[in-house]
């Protein structure tokens, strides 16, 4: 039934299938080719699907365990992993013991037949997707002019980002916003996934789009987004911030930190990874690449990160030279 469905259409189908069951859904694509389908019910039930869409995928026990750990951290009620590939025996054993539902093509086909929605599979087969876009609208009201990247409403933030107004600040932990120093004044926010009561580090930050950094020029149609930060460990354990800890959400895509060949010693020293000593502070710079006309961006801590609390800091400089002594 799913043999002809494109990998890019698979998470959209899953979101639509869940919507048929009364969920408000949103789809988030990660830059490693995986997806998250978030679901929210009026009752307050929270759901999350981790999606590996490629038909050659083999999901093992470690991935199930990682997904479970993230769901536990975020208070997810319904946990699902789906793939057009297969789950190993170890993955199924881990899922059975932890109450995670696994969906491969055979199990999905059975569910589709039981629900009587075979036409939905046809809708998402062959054309790369159904009628919706990759980033469906947020299932809540958002103030006019506020750009949105999907989240799961009801306080669940899933490796995603959102520009929120005051009506949502009570639901989303640690959201800061600034107007970027550019002609268009794009808003840039920072979003933490850490628990309010137990962040491992407080990260003061500022950001600025730039066409050039040192001897590097952004490609045509692109710009650099330079994020300067000062991180302070909140406890007696050191905290390491790595490239894989953070991403920049811009124009519907999560972007990893930019690497530079032949960078100067000072420039390399300013970039990640940065170890924040116990009860100490470390400063650094993270550079991302985004479309020159991006309509807003959010610095996010990826799931599995140490737990960061972001605080905007207008006194920080995005000049690499200011970090020579860090």
C-alpha cells in the first residue's frame, strides 16, 4: 500500500491520518532527514511521532530508547515511531516494555483498512504530498504579524521553534525575542527545551545577520546569522555545548551551525564546542546560514541537549575579535 509513497509525503500522511482521529497536528523536518509529527487534543493529551521515512531504514533499540527519553522529558502521553523501513527485534522489545507504538508499512496498512481511509493513502502517493504544506498552521490564534514555525501547543515544545505573542508565553518555556540588526529587522528568538526548574546552564545571547564574517562572504541569496553567547553553568557539573546542541529554525527548516575551512585560530576558538566549567562561564559564537530574505528565525536547543535557559543580552557583541580571550 505504501510502496509508491515518497519519503517526503510520509510524515504529511501520518499527520493527516492522526488528524482524522481528532488530533491537531503539525510536522517538523529535522536536517538529518527525520521528522516529528506533533499532536494535541482538546482534552490536553499530547502525542508525538518520531518518523524515519526512508524505506531502507532499520530502526534499532537505541533509537527507541532515545525517543522515549525525550518523550518522558516533555511529558508526552502518546508515543509513536513510524517508518517506511523496518524495526529490529530489539526495537520492538524496547517499545513493548515502554509503551511506544511502532508503525511499519504493514501495521499502517492494517490501521488504514480498519479506519476505512484508503483514499488518503492515494492522496499522498505519487504526488509528493497531499493538499497541505510542510508547515501546517498552528492550531491556536497568534497575533497578526507574528511569524510561526509549528509547535505542539499545550506547553510541549518538540525540537521546534515558534515566535509567540503574550498569549502563549505561559505555555512555552524561556522565549526571548530581539529585532535583528538588519535593514529588514527580522525578528530572532531563542527557545529552550529545558525544564523551568532545572536548567543546566543560563545562556545570555544576541544575534545579527551579516553578509560577511572575517574573510568569509555569504553565498548569493544567503546571509550569515551570527549568534554570540555567554553561558553560565547553574550547578556543580560542567556543561558542554556542541554543534549538535543547537539549531536555527528559519523559513521552515532547521539549520546546523556553519563550519569554515581555514578559519583563524581566534575564530575557531570562539566557535563550538564550548565547555562551561562547573559554576563558571564561557563565551562563544555560533554561525548559521539562512536565506537573505528569511522572515524570522529562532535559535533552539535540540532535544537531547543539556538543558539551556536562554536570556537575551543586548550588551554582547557579535564581533569575533571580542572573543579572543575566551
